[in-house]
């Protein structure tokens, strides 16, 4: 995959590295 200008619906890896920790991850129900 060549790195091109990010589309509006795409997020750069650098952006995700900063934002991902801030996003609450849905915890999977262990009872399932």
C-alpha cells in the first residue's frame, strides 16, 4: 500500500497513535 494523501474518511497512523488511547474500547463480555 503506497502512502498517499489521506481521504476524508481515512485516518493517518500518526493520528490514530494519538487518538486510539482516548477511545473507549468496548469490552467483550466474558460471560458469552
